[in-house]
């Protein structure tokens, strides 16, 4: 069993990593700014669900096989990169409201309240695929979690699974915090509301950049 000191260190390291801005945080914050805390928290749930795919895969060795296979890594890498670019293009090409029309944020907020299920379902699954199709997430778990598994642990796959689940559970609350903070900012800072369309375009460009970076990356395990 892991002693309390190592467990607390694992939790602290995981929280710091989850606080670091990246594609996941950008996705959550963008939806929270546009549609409020509820949409941001659903985005966080989708991101977290995508992480579960990699945690379970790594625990049973699938991710290790992928890390050792250039072909498997490349296929998943291109699928993930294409999806990130797709999400970025949707943000980048979103139409700005005409003069006198409601802002983009108000339109989406109205959609969330008027027909919540379809809109929130789309937000959830976009977040899910953003993580599930990213091989770097799988390799992250393979690199990070084993550092906290001691050689004397009898059931290492179970230990990996439990630590991965703990990391994901703690990360969910951090992501909820990002969503709530972004929604609070959007409600109170008028400049954010007025510039929402340009913020969304900037987020779209960043997602495209994340996708291109992933597409041109090498398998770090090789």
C-alpha cells in the first residue's frame, strides 16, 4: 500500500497538473464563457469521461502496446489532431451576430435553457472525443502514474487503476472550478461579453494550433 506521504504528494502533483492551462481547460472555459457554468461543467464531465478511457486502457496494458507501436500511435494521433482542428474550425467560423441581434453568448445560453439536452449532449461528447482521441493523454498516464507505484505492490494494475481514478476525480473538481470562474467572469465583466465572438475565434485558432502540434509530434516512447 502507498503511505500517506506519497499519496498526498500524488494528489498535490495531480492538482498542479490539472491547474495548468491546455486544450481541456480551454474547451471548458470557452463553453462556460459562452453558455454559463452549467455548460462549462458538462464540458468538464466530457473531458473527464475521455480520461477514463485512457486510465482503463493503460491499466490493462492497451496504452503500453500503443506506446510501443508506431502505427497505432500514428493512427490515433491523426484522428485526435483532425478532431481538434475540426473543433477549432467550428469556433473560428462561427458567425458574428448582426447589429441589433443578441450576442453569441446570449444565443447559446438561450439554446441551453430552451433545449438543454441536445446542446449539453453535444458539448459533453465533443469534450469526450477531444481527450479520448489524444494519444498524448494515454502516454501521460503511462509516464506519470507508475512513478507512485512501488515495486513491492502486489497488484500493480489495480494500483494503477485506483491512482488513475483518484487523479481523474481530483481533476474533475479543478475543471469545475475553471468552469465556475469563467462563468462568473462572463457575468461581471462586460468587456468579455462584448468581445465573446473574438474570444471564440481566438480559442478556435488555439485549438487548430493544438491539433497541428499533435499531428507533427513524434511518439515520445520511441
